[in-house]
């Protein structure tokens, strides 16, 4: 029997995004073309253009989706009325868990999108910048609550927020890129980093 060929309309937006995400991580941004994405899916390049204007829009959509998923997790914790420092610790744990559960999403949004050189995509647009700022805003809101309740020993909310994020980002990046360093058992490493971070900011 002949295999039934899919029509252009049968190729979904999600199918294109999933394929592009895998190709971007494997081959880097510059090496991936619309033609390569189409070939991987098994459709004509024109089919991709039914959903996206160009490769940059695909990349931006992937980043926005990652920010949205992570924002939902952080927002749920930020809205909790538990002890503010405990909420902050839970948020740190949730951030790390998200990166480890979705390594390709994380790499594209937080590593590839910021790199210079051959992996660098076109500049972020305002919509993507807004999505990233909104995501970071949930963390900052939790830090602000800690400051309001005099739970911090550092006066600058921005400073604490940025220190926390860069520390969490560094750990996630190292773990999902398999840098080869002989880390201690993963859950132990994560909890110890959270201990150090929280003790460093606690009043």
C-alpha cells in the first residue's frame, strides 16, 4: 500500500516548533534553515511559511513559550502567602527543576539566545523582552516581599534578585550541558546551593 502523504494543512505549528527546537540545539541557530526544518518534518518549505514568517519568528516563539511555562510555575509560588523566605527557596528549586525537566527549552531561551558568535540569533524583539522581564518579575516580587518583611540583610531588591537568578542559571546551565565536572549527587548539590543562597541573603 502506498503511504498517504500529509497535506500542508496537516503539519501543525507544534510539530514545526518541536522539530526546530531540536535542530537549533543540535546544529546551532545559524546552521538551521527553513528548508532544513521542512526536510526534517517531511514537508515543503512553503508549509512552514503558512505558520511562521521566518526562522527568527520560530526562534522567538520558542523563547516566548519557555518564558510562559516558567512564569506559570513562579507566579504560583509568588502568589502563595507562606513565609517569604520559604517561598523564595521553593521558587529557586522550581526554577532548577524546570531547566532540568526541559533542557532543550532552557538552552534555546537562556543559553543560545544570549551567546555571541555563530549561535547568536537576531536581536530579541520587544515582545520577547517583555516575556523575559515578566518571568524575572515573579522572582523580584518574592524578593520584594522578603524585603518588606525585613527578612533580608541586603537593602537592594534588584541586587538580590539578580544574584539569585545568575546563581540558579549557572547551576542549571552546567547540569544540562554535561560539562564533565565530577559534581556530587545532584539533589544534594541543588539543596546545598539553595542553603548557601538563602543564608547569604537572610537577615
